[in-house]
């Protein structure tokens, strides 16, 4: 059995601080200031958007204001989530070499999801992992996860719907109709479920936590020792809170630019959204957003930078995108280089018919 991990059952009431602490755990693991850690935590009602998403497109801002729901942007990619006191968050912050993991990032999602699946099984729920990052019960999503990676550090975090208010979720999120139809659903409410809804009774979150800890001990082949945040972690979290997570520039980054053309392109897992400005059939400015998953996190900014000035010819775009992927070791889950090129061309070609 491996060296014991730290167990942190620790939440901040301020959701922006919760996210700042998530990045702190990843940074701490890289810098040797934090041990391998399982963190269990909860938010007050929020909408959490992925790092590549535009909140104005994904969230009903007026409904959030009406309900007093804050909008936060996490470090990791993926789709938007409504999270409240009926949701449980878990985080695994570890060194890449602490456990045996497959080379492909996509395959690690399945391994880390086993702890959640085993816990649901304990409560009589037959759940399955659905690539890339969902856990489903009868085709309906009950849990989702995402990752951030920094050098040898991995932060895998997910949300489990125990008794989440699905009626609120349906009002504050603006799901892609393209994506819903591809999944065989007409409404978002039909796409999601909760533990309590599935078993028809209330399971206190603390009871679920106890079983989740046991399941992760088994699936990770380790023990947990209860701990608390270090002085270094608290200082780093406060710094990230002030410099990044509570700032509107982070939450709404890149959304105020004026682009000439917009397009949505459906991929295997999610939607690529393109905002494009053109000058003489070349890319003048470009913003790539959406709920796709791609690593490392600076991948999109590198793509946007390297594609500026490129002629809008699909073969040229594919070549430049492949070069960028290779140079920066980029892995896109459920998408490939051709998908990004086709999304850009969809915007460009669509503009010629306006």
C-alpha cells in the first residue's frame, strides 16, 4: 500500500476562495508544499463555468441575479455546472508518479471515477462511466469531473449530485441544443439526476462522504489521514483569490471583444464555439471557447496566438494546429486538430453567405 494521503474535509463559505484553494492544492503538489490529498467540499449555490467558456453564452445571468447565485470560473475545462448545498465536490491532488496511470489523459478519468461509482453502488445505484468525464445512471448524468495539470501535478475534481435542486439548475443553465439533441434529450432536466431521486429517499451528505472515503481508499490503494490546510496553502489561496478568482477579468475574460463572426461546431464531447475577425481572408483575431476538454490549460491561448494571420484554408489551418499541438504537447479529449479547423471554417464560410 502506498504512502497515506491527506484527507481534507474543508470548505470555504466564499465560493471564489474554494476555487482559489483548488489551484493552491495543485500548485502545492508541484512545489512540494502539499501532500497527495483528497479534499471533500461544498459550495453555496453557484454556477461554475469551465475555463474556456463564456458565461454570457452558457448562463442565464438574470436568473442567477434573481436567485442570488454567484458565477465562478474554475481552473479546469469542461461544461457549466449548477452546484448547491445538495452537491458534493471531491478533489484528488496528486503527483503524476504517486499511482500508476495510463499515458492518455482521457483514460485517467475512468480510473479516478471508480471511487464515485463504487460509492453509488453501496447505495444501490448502478452507475457507469461515460467517456469522457461523466458518470451516468440510466443514461442520466449524476456526476461529472474535470482535470487541471501542471508539470507532474494533477488536480482531478468532480461534482456528485446528492440532492441538487434540478428545478433551479434547469433555469440558470443554457445548454447547447445541439449537444442535447445529440444525446437524445429534449430538455436539460431529462439529462440529469440525483442520488436521492434515484433511490427515493434522503441520504445525508455526511453519510455519503464516509462511504466515498472508503471507496477512494480501495480504488487508490491507499489510506487517508485527516489533516488541515497549511500556512503556505492559506497564504497562496488568499493570493489567488485576490489576484484571480474573484476578479471579473478572470470570470468574463475575452468576452468583451467585438468579433465579426460566430459559429458553434459539435464535436464528440461538447461544442467548439468560434468568434472570428477576418482581414483579407486571413484570421485577424480569434477566440475559441466551449465545453471541450483540452490540456494543458494554456493550449487554447497558444492556438489563438499561432493562428492569427493564417489564411482561411482548411488544409493550412490543420497544418498549423497540428504543429501547435506537437510543440506544446496538447491533448484534446473527444476532439482533434481537424475539429478545430472545421469549426473555424464553419464561421468563415457561413460569413460568406450572409
